[in-house]
C-alpha cells in the first residue's frame, strides 16, 4: 500500500518533504526526500501508525519556509 502526498507551488524548482511517525508529543523522524515534482508517493514501512509531513520549496531566492504539518494514518 502507498499514499501520495500533493501540494502546489508554481515557481519552485525543487521540494523537500519531511515525514515523521508516532503520536502527538512523541513524533519520531521517518525520512526526508527531495523531488522536482509537486507530489510524492510513499510506501511506509511502519504499519498501524499515524504519520505527519510537511514540505518546503526551492526557487531562485532559495529555500522557503516549511509548510504546516499535515497528517495521515497508514493501516
């Protein structure tokens, strides 16, 4: 099973996605990816967990701020 994360930014050339798993107050680092497209499919190796992720974009001015966290549950 997989899930696809999506976002939008019209001026970016690259994105970083940061993902953590666990529960509020006990989040653990899962992975950071870099991609050139405004979506990314992940296949979490840890089932039965909540995940949260955020993204930031790179353009001619440099890296932007991280987005707010979004969450999903992976059965």
